[in-house]
C-alpha cells in the first residue's frame, strides 16, 4: 500500500526501503532529527517574528498618535515679557527710566518719544490709569531726554 501511494506522489523516484530509525547509523539519525528541528523552528519562527514586528509597529503608531493629540490639545503658554519687579527709587536714574519705558539706556530721542507714547496710551489717567504711574512715565521720558536730572515727580 505504501508503495502505491509513494509512486502516486513521487512517480520518478525509487521505492523506499521499509526501514526503521533503529536500523540507520546513529549519526544519520541525529543529522535527520537536527535538520528536521531546525527546519520546523525556522518555518514557525518567521510568521511569529513577522507578527511581533507588526504588533510593535502598531503599538508605536498608537503611542505616536496619542502623543501628537496630547501635544496639539495642550493649553497655549502665554508669551509674556518679564517686567521689572520692584518699586520706584527715590531719585529716578537713567536705568530705571529705560526699564519703565521698555527701551535701552542708549536709545535715540525718537525711540524714547515713541515708547513714551505707547506706555502713556496704556496708562493714561483719562483711560483709567493711575496719576502716579503717569507722572513716573513722564519723569522717565524727561530723564531719558536729559531735560531733568530726575525726582521731578509731584508725588
């Protein structure tokens, strides 16, 4: 029966001898078993490794998408300039005047006037600003332009 099935599947091959594994020499049995186990491992390992690679890629993609959504939905940070912290000095210096107007100590007269105008628009007493701050802003402009030496405030 084995001969017919073998000749059906393998028509050009010779009929195998009916032998058991005990009749083969020891080194042929080891080689055949070793080759069989390596082939079986390689055949089983390839789909396993491919599946692990697909799973790792999917997890990395999922993490990347979650990180991107977290980045896009975070609250925006306010970009505020750092202002001078502290009160006014008894006699206004050129450094303090430059800090009040938000310019450099060596700024040109037109830059001083422009900065004074911007700060006064924001802090004018008619627009709800403080009289004290308006007087300090005017004093800072005078110090920067060299009109007075400072401390000309009414307060």
